[in-house]
């Protein structure tokens, strides 16, 4: 029969039946079916790996942003000229700006911390008031030992769980802080050493804060870090050279200052408009540094890493697509006689092309669906799987010291999953075109000449 013979129609039941028979393993063509199975497995692994990696990267980015913005504001406001002694007034003005959720003054410095039974380690000392802590829900609710009651009135500190383990201290134990007296307020450039009891131990799930941050009441931190100005009282005289420290303190008032103000806004995406609005409504000139500027290099590195990982893992699908081409070409070679018989029975070139196209696409669709299911399951259980493998192998997978988080987060983005599936299906379809076209070009006379 010729090409003009009756055609049962495109994608008929006959075409699907023949394509299905070609994919099923028989004794003489088992090798071809094994290649097809390996190709399906490769596509499945590639799709699953892409879904898992993108989900973990999304979860990692979201968790990092949530932790950072849970403690650090969307803006940090720093003084331009004079020392920041009017921080309360500035914070009140910023708080009144529409769209600002909280304005938290703080002081910050570095010190060397030590416990009674451990070596010293460097810490970042940050002083905040109880009212500010109540606005920092991540910190306030992250307390696992101790309490915040009487924070402003006490002489205690709050430290992270990892820092407590490093210093080998618990609630009520003393922590000694040592820092140089850089301003010479005590008569020279001498180190200042003070001890504070541990009042709160928190666990924020982020290594940077749990290992290096030490929180103190605002006034205690200002006293310890010498964050104040001494102003002679109106009714007092300048102390004599040989006056005692108590006499000097009695002659001066202390005007405390802050390092900066953390500003939290309702819409993190409105950084630029809020910067302009805050600048217009506050009296004191301040430098506003937003969270994107402060962590730009870090998030640029994360974005680059995510892109590179996506490209690298996409190569798995590309390789599997090439395997579709090779397996279909082998299948076409193996089924040369069958193609000739079908052609003599009236199958058109289009029907032959669709048969082998269906066979190739079936491999791609099957591998994609298996990979989709596998990837979603692994992504949804990333942390339990990580913990199980760490326990089984006796090693720490994704150590928190390197990845900043104490657990492995995962957040699946439906649009990214849809894109991965579309890419896999698209490559699978493209991979079938050439082998299917070659099959359609078979001349039945030549194929049957030596049979």
C-alpha cells in the first residue's frame, strides 16, 4: 500500500499499542529495554534532585531572611554628626511613621566572654530594653531556659544555647566579660572586667546568634561599654586631681547614648519608599542602611550558588535526554523489519513517526512523574532524612557551623516545580524527534530485501 492509504488517525489506539509493545522487554530486545529503563531512571533522578535542591535553597534563603529580620531591622539608623544621645526621641518619631512596626534603640560592642570552667571566646554584646525584647518575638519566644522578668532592673545577661555550651554555664552561673577601656574613662587604656549572671538561654536555630551574641539590659550595656557622656552638674565643682572615683561620679551626670536604632517595617518590599518617608518625617539627620545593603554579598552568593546548582543538576536531565535519543535509535535499528511490515500494511510515515515519538515521550513522562513524586516526598521530609542519615553514617550532614542553621529547611515553590517538569518534558519531546523522523524514513523495500 502507498502513503495515500487510509490512516486510522493521529495518536490512535493502534499507535499507542505498538509503542507500548516496543517498550516492553522481550528476550531478543531486552538490552534496548534496559537502556530505556536506565534513561527513565536518569530523568527521574534529575527531576528529583532539582526539586530537592531548589526546595532546600528556597527554605534556606527564607529561613535566613526570617532569622536576620527577626532580630535585625529592615533598616539600621545611625547618627551622622553628634553622638546618639537623643535616641529615645528619634525612636519615637520613627515609630510614628506610617508603615513602621517598631523602632528599637540598641548599643553594641565586642568583648571576650569566659565561664568558670571554660576558655574565653569572643562575643558581640548588644544592649536592649525589655520593651524592645518584647517586640523581637524571635528572641523573646526563643528563650528555652530562664525568663525575661525584671530584665531592665536586673544584672543578668541572655546568651544562646551554643554559647552556653561553649562557656559551660547554665542559668544563674556567672559570665565574665573583658573589653579594653578604649576611651580611657577609667584613667587609661585599661581592660574593663565585669561579671554577670546568666538570666536567659535562648535557641534561635541560627548559629551566628546562638554562638556569638550576648544580650544585656540597655542601661547595663551602656554602663559597661561606656556609652554615655559625663556632664558636670550645675551645683557641683570640677573634682580635684586627687579626687576618688566616687567623688568624680557624684560631680557628673551621665547622658546615655545608643549605637543605632533598628527599624522594622510592615512591608519588607517597600524599602525604597519607606527610606524616603522616614527621612522626611524625622528631625534628626540619620544614615539609613537597609538589610539588603548590609547582607548584599551574602545573598548574592546564595543566589549565585542556587543558579549554579540548578544548571549543574539540569545536566542530569540533559544527559538522560541524550540517552532517549540513543535508546530510540537502537530501538529503530532493532525494529527495522517491523517498520517495513507496518509500512506495507498501510501505516503512513506520520504514523511511524508518532509511534516512536510516543515511545520516547513515554520514557520522559514516566521518568518525570516518578522524579516529581520522589522529589516532593524528599523535599517535604528533608530534615528527618538528614537527621536519619547523620545518625546512620555517624557524620554531621550540613553542619550548622557552616550553613548557619541548626536544621535543614525546605520550602517547595510550585512555580519552580512546574518549570522543572516543563523542562524535563520539553527535553524528552525534543529528544524523540530525530529518532522518530529516522524511523519514518525507512524504505520498506530496502528493509525487507534481505529478510
